[in-house]
C-alpha cells in the first residue's frame, strides 16, 4: 500500500511540474497567456492531491495534518479560479490581466512551499 501511495505522490508532483512548467514557459517566453496545459497540470495535481488526502496507506500511528490539507486545497481553488478568470479575460480582451497571470505562478510556488515546509 505504501508503494501505491508513493506512486500517487509522484503523479501529484508531475501535476505540479506540468502546471508550473507551462506557466514558466509562458512567463519567460514573452506571451504571458493561460495555456491549456496549465489546466491539465492543475487537474492532475488536484485529483492526485485529493487521493493523497484520503487516510489510506499511512504507516501505523501516523496522523493526517488536516490544517495543511485544507490550506493547500484553498490555495488550489484560488489558482483554479485565477486560471478560469484569466482564460475568460484572455478570450474576451485578448490578454490576461498581469495580476491573475503572476498570481498563478506565485500561488503555485506557495502551494509547493506549504507542502515542503509545513
């Protein structure tokens, strides 16, 4: 069971890498727009993160940190909202507001930081 949990964790990290990598390509490539791959990355990270939040495959005596899980979920929802709003604005006006675009990258790093440092 622990091996399966590690596989799900690996998939979760791949989702983060896809989201942040596609954001970084857009940020430093000059276009600064919401790419479809960002939505794929957040979806992978969300599904795998929710699977990790389930109390299965934990070592004996280990407890879940529900405050950390809740905080990461809230940040994930905000990132998703920024992606959705940014894509709608991109379709309507042709450009993503800089606050939304840079917010996606910063909050993605914040979410990774919460996972590692908390």
